[in-house]
C-alpha cells in the first residue's frame, strides 16, 4: 500500500511557531503540541502536523495557502462536505490572514489511494458519484469558482503564453526550444478545436468537483466496516461538470451509482466525459509546470522543460482518444 512521505520533526520553538499561533487564534485552544511535523514548506504555502490536538488525540493538519485557494477550501470544508453523505476529514477551524489563510483539518492517515487497485477505483467511483449527485442540491456549491471547460481554456492560454514569454526571457538549449515551440503550437491547435471539448462536456449537471483527484490527494482506511475513502486538498475545487474527476476511477461503478439521480446519463456519456477529463487534466498540468520555466537557475528550467514535454505527450494522447484532435 502506497504511503505518504515521512515528515521532518520540529521540536524547538513550538509555542511560537506560526502554525501553533494560528491554531490558537482559530480555535481559542491554547494547548501547544510537544513537536511539529513539517510536511511541506514553500514560499506561498505550508503543511504541518500538530500531534494530539484533535479529538481523541488525533493529529491536526495545519495548512497555509494563498487567500483565494484558502477561501475555496474553507467553503468546501465548512459549508458543503458536512452536508454530504460521504466520509470527510473533520475541519477544526480556519483563519484568514491577509494574503494567506490557515485551515485545520483532521489527519486521515498515511495509506494513499491507489488508482491501479480495482477495489480502490470502485470505492472512489462510489464516493465521487455520491458527492457529484448530492452536491447539486447544496446552494453553497454555486458559490465556488467556476470549474467547467472555460477554466481550462484559460489555463491552456496561460500555459502557452508563459511558455512563449519564457522563450523571450531566458536562453534554452536548441532541443528545449524545439520542445517549447512545439508545445505552444499544440496548445494553439487544441484551442482551435475547443468547441469539440465543449461538445463532450454536456449531459450532466454542474456540481461540486474536486478538480485534482489523484493518489496524493486521497487516502484510504480499513476498519471493521470495510474500506473508506478520504479525499483532501480542496483548494482547486469548483462548480462545474465532473469530467476532470473521472480520470482515475472505475467508470462502470460510477455510472451505476449515479443512475438513481441522473437516469438520463448513459455509460457512453460517462466514458466521453472521462476522455474529456484527461484532456483537461493535462491542459492544467502544462499550465502548472510552465510556471517553473521562469526559474533563474538553468537546471530548474531544464527540469521544467522535461515536465512540460511529458505533459504535452500525454495531452496529445488524451486529445486523440477523445477525438478532439484527429
């Protein structure tokens, strides 16, 4: 079973740590942990574990993220997920803090979702199908950022423009220039055929969508009641068609689960949505990875070119399978 990476342990300056201070401000609880688990620290975000601060001694995950992403995640955790019949981490509180915000949620374990495991794929299909069909009726879902094809078209354009800007701003090896020009050209071709993506993304209602459902963002637990799924990281969530959520699950199980609520949706429609989801997924990946093309260090830029190239190949494969490209 795939497990999360072991965190670094911080034992000094715990009471004065920003995560502990934010926890006290958000929850009015002044008890500090004996140590802090450092899962991730970046310029714009951070992820920490605060052991034994949750109910029954559960570790609390303290997450700092940019304000727009924090606002989305807080809305999902506080106003939507508690009203759905699905397993979800408990949210202990949140604290907006200028350009960033903190949110505190229950640590759900270390066993990650495995998309190559049939039992996991069926479990995720039922979980997502229940979320998609039930969240339609929750008004707060419509307050989320729009997450339909229009979002991904913006990402397509942003990624392409960033690639072209990087070519003007930095020097690259000839082979890297070829990769980046080819990727920008392929993005142009996808944009010219975006009406084909729109044609696929129909037939189902708009609802809450995770938009980044993959193994690093979902955990599983097994107890006397069986296996349960615990998705996390809702900062990219939005209100839109569920295509992007369908790329790593069992589609037959998903279709059978949505039937009582969406009887008009055929299995062929679900397959088409999933094929479009693969296109959207790799469009988003190129957007994310193109940001690293602006790094000052050439080695970092070269790594970014390799990542962009891999995503472009996968986008091309997905676009062909979805018949967006011939």
